C-alpha cells in the first residue's frame, strides 16, 4: 500500500468509518454543533461551508454527529475528484478493537477489492485503530488527487496517499452504494449539490 509512514499515527481517524457500522444503524438529521468552520477545514478548503449534517443512531444510542464541508460547486456524484472534508463529533466512547474488520466489510460493499489488498488494508487498520472518547472530533480532508489528511481534536495526525483506499474509505458515507443511504442524503444536502445531467 502507498501509505505514508505517518499513517501509522492515523489511529483515531479511520474509526470514523467504522464505529457507525458495528451493527445495523439508522441516521437522523442532526442540529448544527457550531456555525464556525473548523480551522483545519478553513485552511484546507477556501470558502468551505457545511453542506449537510446527520446524526448516526444505533438501536437508540447516539454514535456521532457528522458534517460534510465543501466549497460551492461540490458534486457528490463525483466526490472522488472533489475537495471536501468530513467532520465527526463522537457522542460515545468506542474501543478500537474489532472496528477494523467492520470497516473493511463496509468498504467491500462498494466494489471489488482483491483478497491481498483487503488483507493488507485490514492488517494496517488493526494496527492503527485506538479507542475513541466521547467528545472527540475527527476530520478527514479529501483532496482532488485522492490523497487525504486527518485531524484529531484540532491536531494533524496523518496523511494517506493511497487513492484507492481513500476512495473506499470516504465512500462509506458518500458512495451511492453506502449501507446508510439516509445519512448520505442528509450529508450531501439538497439536490442542488448533485451533478446536473447534461
């Protein structure tokens, strides 16, 4: 895999993909936590604004509040070539153990991944996932070239330059094949942000 060495310090970040999928879940539109653009997002994306937000609830337990940030012109149908940020504010504590396998399971829903690649990704995620505490804020910034950077509670924690991994990772929320279509709909906001047919 083409992960930078800093990816080994990415521990808390990828959990944003997984804890949501520890069991069947449903998403609810959530109120805004803050109207202020996080510094990490403002620095990375000029003119970024919150496009949509959602709260993930699992069997009556609130998991996290999610928010999608992007500049005007964002198209969810071509998110893999877009610049955007995904912010998650955790509402409960989670153990990092067992999260990796569920994360990979969700990624496998989105397309074909070779057994070798899946094994490598799983091994890397198992080594990096930490526990997540209530109140932690995780931000993943997706760049047009498919690279990504991650931020935990206002501090940079790592970068990823594996475009394929990044595509599947953010696809857990933004791909039309996501297991949480209601959450995706709330995150991408109105149809005005979808690519218009030509």
